């Protein structure tokens, strides 16, 4: 089984959501692509991340902010992080990751072990996914990573 996340950071997702919010909460994907000077293949992972987290959905070629998407934009940073954590834990990928980490005797995993858990995908794809786990997980205060010890654990 291949496990992956869209290759997009939190800041890009929040930025896209801000733009859509400033346009009444919805916008055509082609218009967004042109206005943001992004190719569709650069924009689609951002949209995919927002969708995965339940902050936006695509309807008839338009990206539409959900109630959760609108609420997160109006939230203070601590509430925003908490909301990201809640949404992440609804995603099967993060549920399985949390279960995997909890199943380890030490409650921690290194990158090598995480690489094996991610399954049979190219090394570059696994490395990007690990980077997203760390980026999203640290932002949401769900995951802690000690680079000197190469250990990832749940908070």
C-alpha cells in the first residue's frame, strides 16, 4: 500500500485559502492558476491538501472554502494549530501513522523505519512525504522530531 501526502506546505494552503476567502469563498481553478501565476500542476497539490484537510472542496471546476476552511482563517494561531491537528487526525494516513508510532515499544520512530512504513514508492517520494509529515505535524503540534536523534514521536 502506498502512503503519501500532497507535496505542499501549510503556508501555501493557508495562502490559497486567504485568496479564495477574499474572493467570496470560491474561485475557478483556472482563474486562480492565472492570477497566482502558477501552473495547474503547481496549484493542484495545494488544492488537494486543502481538500484532504476538509478546508476546501472542488465543485464544477471551482475551489470552494468549507465551513471549517472559513473558520480556520478567522482563528487565532493556537486555535488554528489545534484545528489543523483535529483535521489531520481525521485523515486515514495520520490515523495509521499515529497507530504505527504508538505500536512501537519506545513510542518513537526514526526516518529509516518511517521509510519502510511508507511502502514501495520511489525514494524521492518517500522523502517528500516524510518532510510533509514533519511540516504538517510540527505545525499542528501533533509530532515532535529530534533531528540529532532521528526520532519522531507523537505529542
